């Protein structure tokens, strides 16, 4: 890989880069590389990190008895039928 040095970075910019990199759990170098890739349209898309919100309206809607009924139904379907095996 090619190494690039960037000169003339103001102290405030460097501090902001450090802060943002730390917030993202990255090194400053990785953070800057990711920013460059994103801004030139070469950001790698993560395959399995899509967030779906289509079932959010159901969150917290089941009562305890409804939950137990559904859980019992699922548990009964997960039992191995010894006659088939």
C-alpha cells in the first residue's frame, strides 16, 4: 500500500479527527482512509450490517401470556420426532 503524508493540518482539525476516530473505535489513520474512500465513492459496503426497522412497531406489544403461548408453540415444533429418526 502507498503511504501519503498530509502537511498543514490545523490543531483543531487534528483534534476533531482524533475525537471522531475514537468515537468510531478506529485509529486516526483508518478513520482518514475510510473518509477518503467514502468521499471518492469507493467505500466498501458491509454485507451483513444492514439495519431493518420493519418490525419495530411490534416491539414490546406481546403480553406475558401471549409470549408464553408463542414460545411454547415454537418449543413444541423444535422437538425431534424419534419415530422419524
